[in-house]
């Protein structure tokens, strides 16, 4: 048994460099607590000659990531390069040759998780991925190790800091989406190409990972229904506020009639719901189960330093398994539940309509809902001269029925426009 574990890095950017700093600064603590000393042998980057503020001896950088994975001394590979290519082939080849892998790459895991875990199981290697969801918030390990005795029924998450920051600015400062985005970019909360965050791709990948763990079944990124936040208007935010709600981009995973329903979209949640208090770029995941009741994980979902804590935690677990010669934890990722088609999913809805302001209109609008058995919970009307704004909140209804209702509303003569439709979560 040796207490020294040779480690190879794929990537040394925001997270990778923070991990290297943490390993250096806390070297003695890590040894005392884990019995492992980690030797960083090789680090693959795109530009090995660039000066970097990381405490590693010169000569450890390479632009050949395969050489990291193929180095026979390297026992643990830490993948922090992101993306699917070439990360997928590199991680697969590391796992197949029996190396442990620690990754923060949610995209890779959400798209190719089943294949990666199969490779890990085949060789007895392990794949550790705490940092893939909600950065520094311990979440993956509690779901796998602390909660298997619970049958989780629903999981609601704010798992993308960029969009939470933008919606928070729109709510607090009353500014429009585009201005909030510019501010997020100025502060470094949003990337120059923010599509992945704004369109919900990032949250959908995390939603797939969380749903897989919560329901012990296979959910991949493509299974997740997805809508981004670009269409959320200042009027939606204002009506939400008046009616006692807050607008958030939510990742929702729930069991409905034995199916797993997974979706990412903007939603109104009641102001007194614990997720409503998640401000700025923070993340939180709210879990519901019959025994545990309501449980929430909250913290910094991104940033080099918090994410590095999660990565080093995984590295220590992997290091211990290596020194003790034990196989890694396997996760089967078998299909145990069907993915619920979107049309059958259920939630409450908020609708904002522009209507002609005259007697009888409300009855016509209510009729369209009744025709599709969508029951209205509350209505708010505000006259603006010849026109009126009509805000409706429904009880829990089926997506397909709601969509059919909207189509009928759009055909009604006194309905000038269906301005918005948002889901309402965390209430019924
Ligand atoms: N940033 C966060 O807050 C955060 C939080 C949670 C999870 N994550 C995940 O962590 C991973 C890394 O994120 P990051 O923000 O640290 O990314 P980053 O700053 O862009 O760093 C990527 C690193 O990988 C290297 N790299 C990229 N492609 C490569 C290639 N083909 N060959 C060799 N090296 C390559 C880059 O080299 P150069 O340095 O030479 O460019 C860089 O060092 C991603 O999967 C991300 O989703 C990030």
C-alpha cells in the first residue's frame, strides 16, 4: 500500500487552476485527513507555454491529452477541460484502462453517462462527478450515499447561476432581460456566448444527472424538455410580484404515474417557497420525499474555488480507493422508468392575455379553459382603456390540455394576444 497517488489533469482553466492551488495550500491537511499525498504528474492544456498562476513545477504541461491518460504512473485522471470532444474519448480510455476519473463535466456526463459508467464497471475503475451539478454544493454524494432509503418524489432545482442572476436583477431592479444580461456579462456571471445558460442547456444537463440519481434510472440530456428565459418579460416579473410569486429558471424532476417527468423552464414559485430566497448567482436544489419531507441544498453553484472543493473531495475518495485497492462505486444507469412525454406532464400555469375591455369577455375566456377541463384558480383583470390585461392562474393541469386551451384562446375574437404563458411550481 502506498500513500502517494499520481494524478493527471486534463485542463487547467478556472476550475483546474483552483484545484491545483487547493491541493498545494492544503497539502498537509489533505494528507492528515485522507492518508493520501497527490503528485500532479502531467497537465494537458491547449497552450502549454502560457504562463499560469498555479503552483506546479515547470515542465508538467503538455498539449497532448492522450499522454496524460496513457501515462502508466497516473492512477487518477481529473478531467476539467469541458465539452464532449475530445473529453469523451479520453475519459473512456482512462476508465477502460482502470484509472479512476474525477470530472466536473456535466455535458459529458448528461450525454454519455451510461457509456462511461459501463466502462468504469468493466474495469473496476470509478467515476466521480460531485462537481458536475451545483459546483461547490455537496449534492451528488448525498443523493447516492445518504438518501437511497428514501423514495424521492420530486426535485426542484435552481442549478444555473447565470440565469438566476439575470432573473434576480429583472425582479429587484425592474430592468429588461437584455440589460440584465449585459450586466451579468460585465460582472463575469455570463459568458460572451451565453446560449448554453440562457437556453437552458446547462440546466437540462444537470437536471438529467439529478433525475438519474434521484430515481435511480437512466435520464440523458435529450430526455429533458427545455425552455430558456429570453421570453420572460418585465410584465411577467411584475405580475408575479403582485400575485405573490417570483420567476426562476427551474429544473424539475418528478415521478408522475411511475414515469419520470423532466423539464427545465422559467416558472413562477410562491414567494414563501424556500427556492424563492435563492438570490444572485446562487444555486439550490429542493428535494421532496415521504419520509424525509422537504430537504434543501444551497450554495455557490459555480466559480473556481467552490467547485475545486468538490473536485478535491472526489479526488480524495478516488485516492483512498486506489491506495486500498478497492473498486470504484458503480452506478448502473439502467432504464427503470419511462420518460413522460411533455404533453402528459402536469403543472399549474400563469397566462397573461390582452383582451377587449367589454362585458362577457371573461365568460368567453373561462369557457375556453372549461372546454379542455383546465380549472382556473384565480383571475386578475386590469383595464387600460379599450383593452384590458387579464391574468389567470390555473390549478394543476396537463400540458396538452393547456396548449389546446391557448390555441382556442388565440382564436377568440376578444382576445387580442396571449402575451405569456409560464408554469407555476411549488404550490400545489
Ligand atoms: N467554471 C465553473 O465555475 C465550473 C463549475 C462547475 C463545473 N464546471 C465544469 O468544469 C469544466 C471546466 O470548466 P472551466 O470553467 O475550468 O473551463 P476553462 O476555464 O475553459 O478551462 C478549460 C481548460 O481545458 C483546456 N482544454 C480545453 N480543450 C482542450 C483540448 N482540446 N486539449 C487540451 N486542453 C484543453 C484549456 O487549455 P488552455 O488553458 O490552454 O486554454 C483550459 O485549461 C467544464 O466541464 C465545466 O462545465 C465549471
